[in-house]
C-alpha cells in the first residue's frame, strides 16, 4: 500500500493495457524485420529480378519512343545493357533510362536471335526480340514486341 496526501492506494500486480500494446507493437515490428530479411542475401542479385528489371526498362523505352517519336537503341552484351538515342549529347545515354546497367556477378544476358544494338522504332516496326538471362541453373526469357515485354522462366534453350 502507498499513502499519498491522506489517501491510501493499493498496488496491483500485472500490466496495463498500454504496456501490453507497446509490447505487441515491438513484437510486430521485429516480426516484420525478420520477414523482410529472409532471402535478403540474394535479393537484387537474382536472375528473376534482373529479367523483370530488363522487361520494365524495355516497357519504359517503348513508352519514351511513343511519346517523343524518336527511336532508341538497346546495346547489350553478356555483362549489361544501355539505352541510347542517336541525337543525344556526347554519350547518347537517355536520361529517363539512366546509365549502363551492369548485371550482378554470375548473371549473363544473351540476345536470342537478335543482335546488338536493337532499334526501338516509334512506329513499332521491329520484329519480336527475345533475351535470355541465366545464372547457374536458373534461366528466364524476356520477350519484347516493341510495345510490351513479357518475362517467363525457362527450363532449356538458354546457354549458361
């Protein structure tokens, strides 16, 4: 018991609702951190991530070409790729698509029946192009028709 100014208060054992809510909030945050951390070592380094990134950038390039009505080129090799426009200043690099993208270690990019550079025409006149990305036994194909890019896993047909 505690005496304060003539009043006697009994101390109760246990936790208040606020204390319980604080503990639950801390547990929730920690669970979220653990969940997001699972597989983080390979995040951003996987071949699937790179295939999706290439497809997104191809879609962005197609949109840029449709809006500006100026063609782009995709120059690529096994280690990376870059989008360029012939009339850009010195480097030819297109600002919206950034500098050359270098693939992570172990990921390879192969043009499947398409040579570098690939022209992206505002009239959509280019044929369907396919790219293969491989890392170890994991392989993905990016198919680009001039407007859209599709990503799909493959089991054979793309060299390592």
